[in-house]
C-alpha cells in the first residue's frame, strides 16, 4: 500500500498546481473492486468492509456524492459543486451485493457497479483469484506443472516450493504484487501463469485455469463470496434505484487488442445482456484494464452508452473539459478512514 499512497501523493501534487492556478472545482471518481477480506489478495483489489464503511463517512464530509450520471452531467455545469465525488466498482463481484450495497444503502449513497456480463452466475471465482488460491494458499502442490497453450507446452518445476511451510504460506497469503518484494518461487510461478492467461480470451483463460485447478487437486468453484454476481443479484441492485449497473464488456477483454468488429461485440453484447438482467437501460461503461484504442470510445457511444470511465491514475480528477467517455478514476487501496481522509484532504487543496 505504501507504493500506491506515494503514487497518490504525486497526483495530489499535480492537482494542487491546478488549485494554485485557480482551477479549484473538480470531481473525483473512486474505483473499487471488492469489499471483502479474501484469503489472498495479491493485486490489492479488496477493501475490508470496516474500512469501506469508514471511507463512506469520509466521502460524506468531503463533498457531494452523486450518481455517476449526474456527476458526468454536472462536470461542465457552471453551478457544479466545488467538490463532487462518485463511487464505482469494477468486475461485478458478489461481495458488492453482500457487503458494499448494505453499507451504501444505510447511508443513501449511490454507486455504479460495472459488470462483466459473461461471468454473471458463473458459479466460480474469477480466474485471477483461482490462480492466487492455487499458488499462494495451498500447502502442497505437485512437483511439476505443464500447460499446453497456443501450440506451446510450458513446463515449470517447483522443487522444494511444492511443499510450503506454514510461516511461508502465511506470508504468501499477505503478499502484494505492487508493494512487496519477490522472495519465493511460487510468486514467480504465479506471475508467469497469470501473464499467459492475461493474454488470452476469457474462454481460453478459463480453460487454462481449469487445467491449473485440476493439477492442484482442488475444486474450481472457490469460496462463494469470491464469485461474480448472479442475474438475480444484478436485477436486485438495479431495481433498488440507488446502485447503477454498468457495462464492463462481455469477457473482460482488453479493448486495445480488439478490432472494430470484436470491440463492438464485446461492448454492445455486454449492454444487451445486462439490460435484460437489470430490466433497465445500461448507460455507463468502464474499459477493462483501462485499455482502449483510438476507436473504442466511438464504439462505446454507438452501442448506446452515455458515458465511460477509465483508470488512468495519472489523470486523477475530472474537470469541466473532461471527455465524458474518458472519465478518470483513482483506484483506492485498503486503508483506514484516517489515511483515506488525509488523501482526500490533500485533494481538497487549501
């Protein structure tokens, strides 16, 4: 988390240059993924429910918390609030329903949940969480892993790392890719396999994940709390009126790797599927991995979306001139309310 906070501090400094230059009114979109306490969280995607509750109290003091649609509409308005804020979640984890929604509803605070439509009701965890479960939480693994993909056979020998001592396993479960050193062979193997799957279509990644899980001798499903939402849960959130369902492609596909036909299918197909589940229009979109090509925002617009979020942390805030199809967000790591409050206070300038 220290590295992430240093990155936030650099962006705060850039913002304060604008404040001193007289550009004071701004909007901030928070990007979360999970509100949970998973066994392993190497990508720092989870904020604990206790910390998220503290974040919401800080947000209420910071500025006007608005639905994303109103946030986008008011960015260029002359009477926009000096500080306005929107809350978003990516991927569509079930804990958004179980843990985040009750905390938001208790405070009448809106949010948008961007959902990967093909994973709804899948009945298992996301492949990246399954890999963490295998390599970072299992005491014993087979000595050799072989994966066949794209005409290649990848082979890894685990050696002594096949068996993990309790103290090493506890440290691996706490490991953060961005903030902690690499010190164990299982970390190297985890990232090597993750890199292969991350370059695949979702169906290919899932097939490879099935191989890895079977090799480890564990069930594919994983903990129910780590699953994606069901269609009924998507509908329940949308029907409540406080939490918006947004699109995040059909297959969590990096859109800078898609041609125009594939991008249109991923973007438009997601909107169609989620509209049927939610029982209402799907107007907001977010780019998986924050990645897109020059043509992507036009395809998003043509599909019927009215706004889109990215995850460019170096463009921290939204200003009147911000493109409505490239609304920046800042990813929020797990930190307590005091740390979060200090961050937002820094954004507020004087």
